[in-house]
């Protein structure tokens, strides 16, 4: 994570680490971190955010916050690590942050490490709160001390920078703002300077942001306010002096600033008009903000333009700066990318990645690799920046002492097919044949296939679930216990310009997660229109 680069307004940036990290048990001896399973933290165990510091090594935060069935009012966060680009994860220590309460992307903490052992965690990005630092990979933490209330944080190499405010009310008449600099791992600043009075970092303004360009050069964007435009300020001497940067956004608010170098920046503007929708624009400077040129003119949201909200679209560069990603939080959701600096955009067509406002964070590795982590814990990976594939879910653990049902211990059969509006309904029945109970969990992903090679037909079924409801776990008793998944096949009516081209579906793969994948051939094949062909599963019962 070294080198020049801007922090996203509220990207959840995660950490560098070592292979084989260890945690201390109650007796003080070290032991390897255990594997993170789907029930390690409860039935809503999920990964909240990730980041990589090498092509294979990454760290993240996990919790039981969003879809867990815990009866507690809030859930703690835990440090996790991966050494295979997110395929498998290991569970570390609890991090000293206030537990998550409720659902939604606003409960995600800010995390960033500068080395395998030195790192920072903070409360929910954009609303201030304590910042903690560790020098031993999370075994111990200390509160970072700076005057005032934490508002924005950034890292550049071995230097940490923190903007704090003397008040919580952005409209307060005597609200001052300071930039404090810290050597990596230190909880006390080695320098602290006041920003011009025109800057407000108070946590009640919307998402003040700090971009680290070098150990001494920073750009601060004051939080949005509906009463006045934000202020853009730059310092090249660690905060001793500041200059005001021209704001090309006009009546549209500044959303995010990305820096490719000390002089070349991208600035995204956006104005919320409700439901994370509204006009936006994109600007480029090659003179450190002295002059701006328009990349995308101000326009309302259209497909392929990253101009959605402060909490709705987060821009980030690939490792080689050749690809610009945008994770979208609008009602459509999804991921888009640009290979020409933001002038034109490609929207990722995979519906599983278009999560309807629930995109969470994107972490890059190597020159063109990246992992997208969505709000409910589903993750997707690319190695070339443009072709994506779903990562396996968390390894199944034991639920109430029972293992997960697998194709070797349980069988699947289809029954009760019925014609329905726009398609067919069917039931998939799972029967446990083993001498011990097993369980199925969540809503499985379905994929229609055809032929002996099981060629995929259409897209896999989309994720279904509420961020505030529990993932359903169903136990099948030994020797004959059963559970049923309701399935809906959709074949939309063809439009006059797009006639129906029949495709025969001969079977369905049903995946609950790693180790729990089933295949069901359809006794009666389905002939469906190829365009827009979809399948949907409903909760296992």
C-alpha cells in the first residue's frame, strides 16, 4: 500500500500482515489463528472489509453484525487474514472498536496497516471517533492522542495523519481544525498544525476527507454541508502552511479526490437528490489543483458514469493506475470501471455483483488484481481488472455440533413443478442419509446448466436477504431428515425487437457454500427464452 495514492472518502482500507500470524491464548502461549468459518462469530459471520499488501497476502475485518441471529444489541469486530487472495481466511483477535449496531454500510470501521505489525483501526468512517494503533499485529492497542475529535485519517508510507476538530457541530462559531502527524506506530504526534478557519472538520458535517500524497503533502476536503460548499486545502509542509485549491464542482458537492502523483489528481463531484441519485461530474488536474479540465460534464446518473453519492460510489485505482474502479451504492448498485481515466465506463453485467445499493469495498493487489467485498459478505475477484469470478464462501463450521450437509451425506430430488406467471416453480428436497444430523444454511446459489458437461445457462441466482434478518440454518435429523428449497424459473416475454430463442435447461447446481454443492438433473427439461433467463431460490425450510 505504499507509493502515491489517495484514500477513498470512506473506503474501508485493510492491512498488511505475515503468513502464520499467531494469537495468544489465556495462558499466554502463542497459537496459529484458526480458520474463519460461516459460524465462527455466529450464524451471521461475514467479512466486512478487506485490503491487500501483496499479490496474495491480505487482512480484513469480520463480524456478526448485519445478518446474524445474535440476541445481543451489537456485535464486536475481529481481525482476519488471508494468504491466498481471499479464498480462505483466518480469525485473529477482537479489535477495540465500539460494536456494530444495526445494519447497513455505515457500521464499517476504518482499518489500515503500514507494516505486518503496525496498523490503525478507527470507528465508522466519516463520523469521527477514536483511532487505535497497534505495533504487534493487533495483540495490543493504544489510543492515538490528538487534540479534539477525530474526523479524517490517511497514511503515507510510515507517516500517519489525522485531522481533528475542536467541536462536534460543524456550524459551531468557534470550531477549529488541526492536522497532526505521527511516526508509524506512535500514539502521540510529532507535529500538529491548525488549518485555516475556513476549513471545518467537525464530525457533524458529511464525511470530511484527507488524501495523503506524501509524508508532508496532504489534501483536505471539508465535510459537505447543505449550507455552504466544502473547502479544498493543500499543504506541502506537513500542515505548517496551506493553500486553497480551486473547486471546479460548482453547485455540485465535492465527493472524492484521488491522487496519482503530487500534481495529477482526479476529483469527483456529486449532489444527492435522494436515494443516492443526482447530478455528478469528474475533473482532472495535472497542476496540483491550480487548473482543472472536465473529464465528464455535470449530468444526472446514467449507466456507465460514476457520479453517485458520497456513501454511494467509491473510486479507486488499480495497482498500476491503468484501471479506475467505481463501486456503486445507488439503487441499481454494482461495479463499473474505466480504462481511459474516467472518460468512458463499463458496467459489470454480472447481476450478483449489482447488489442494489449494497456494494461495500474494493481492495486491489498487484498491478491489476482486485477483490470486491459486498455488504452481506459475498466477494468477487479479478486478476486482470475486467473479468470477475465469485470467491468461495466461508468454510462451513459445525453448527450446534453438527457438520454441514454434503453431496456424500445427503441427496437432492426435484418435485412439485408448477407453471407460474413468467416461468415455473419447483421444489428441491434434500434428504440426510448419514448416521448423524447435518445442516444447510442460507439461500443457496442456483445455476442452470445444460448437457453432459453442465454448460451454464444464464446467470446464477441473485443473492436474497435482508441486512437485518438472520441467515436461516436448518438442521436435518439423521437417517432421513429433510429440508426443502423453493425454486422459481423466470423466462421473460420477448419484446418485438428481441424474439424468443429457446434454450433447454437440463439441470441445476445448488451451492450453499464450500463443501455443500449439489447437482440436480431435471427429469423434465425446461425450454426457456435465452434472453434475460434467470432462476431464483427462496429460503431453505
